[in-house]
């Protein structure tokens, strides 16, 4: 069971990271056609993350304390790495300082914090 749980946690972290990343990128872009693509990516990743969240631990029961900080740090690390890659590719106006607050907000929305 722990192997499956770890796999589900990794899939959850990846999808939630992708959703939060695209929320941050969405704020940095002014072009409506790109914003629409980001919105679709956010919705898709968010829904998939919700499914994995339910498989890991039902919403009605509290999420284990031991996992909270680890999940948060992994998500922040993934997002920061991807944003730095995008900045090196020429993306501009990306607010790196909003990563932690965006992650905390997303974790609250998922009923993890």
C-alpha cells in the first residue's frame, strides 16, 4: 500500500504543481489566447489533482501532519525549477515571490492545510 500511496502522492504533487505554475504564468501574460490555454491547463491539472487527493486521503478526514510540509516543499521546488527554466527561455513578468503564497492557497483549496 505504501508504494501506491507514494506513487499517488507524486502524481498529486505533479498535477497540483502544474496547476499552480500555470496560475502564476497566467498572471504574467497579457495575450488572451495564451491565457485561455493556461486556464484549460489549470482546470485539467486541478481536476486530476483532486482525484488523486481523494485517493490518498478522503476530504472528510484530516491529512496526515507528517506529509504536509514535505508536500508543500516538493511543490514549491518543482514550481521554482520550472519558472527558472521559463525565465531562461525568455519569459518575462513572472513573480517568483508569489510561489509560496500560491502554493499555500492551493493547498487550502484542496483541504490539505
